[in-house]
C-alpha cells in the first residue's frame, strides 16, 4: 500500500497520512509532482506528453503531463519529481536539471472502470528542458504506452474545447505557459 501525506490548502503536510486508494475514494487533499519536458523551437515550445497505459485507474489511453506522480508520505516534492521522471521515462536528472515553475490545484470527480474516482491534489510543477531523444527513452510499461512531442499552444487550444485526446490538467499547463513566457 502507498501512503500519502494529508495536506492543507497550501500543500503543507498536516502530520496525518492516508492510504492512496482511500484518498481517491474520499477526495482527501494530498500532494503530487508534475514534470513537463519541453523543447524550444524558434518562437514556440513543444511539450513531451505520455500516453497513459490502458491499465491506469484514471484517464487510460489519454495523453498527459510528461511525468507525474503522487508524493509518498515523508518525501519532498522534488524527490518525487526526479523519481517519476526516471521511473516513467528513463530520464536520469539531477536537482539542478529541474526548474520549479509553481503550484496549482486539481479537484474533480469522475467515473473510471465503473468506480467513482475523486481527485483532490496540490501539485508542484517542474520543468525539464535538457535535450531528449524520445527513441532512446525507457518507458514504464505499466504506466506509459508511448510518448510524443506536441506543440504547447496546440494542446492549450484543444483542451479548452475538447478532451478527446488530452487529460493534461489545465492548471498545470497554465503554470507551464506562464513560466515559459517569463523566460
């Protein structure tokens, strides 16, 4: 079983922990870390998105954030970000390779595989902009079916009107866009 820190609205642990499945069953506030892998073009950015495995408990088969995961109880957000990047994509990064971009909230209820899934998260967002050759990535089969580069603005425009391909969180993509505009 995976235990998570219960957190307050600022994303700070309260001292209590909860099992992950119970957090999602009851909608208990917990933490996640997202890493956006980006590459710069002449005047725009591409983002690397992972296609979620069909076995995932939420949004199977949808394109999502480059790498993301729950922060286990007692861990720091950046530790989880680095671990998820390695586990899901095979990218070995160091603390200095990630840039902190900000935080956002995720909150929704949706049915998947016949069960109600309640997500209630405070998410830390990191950016990884080192060169990445997707043909050499080692994907975690239980999590990721494939990866693809997409123009950031194309994804931004599509998620405003349709959720047929992408489940990237609007708040997370906004944090990324704002961060990249400031650079």
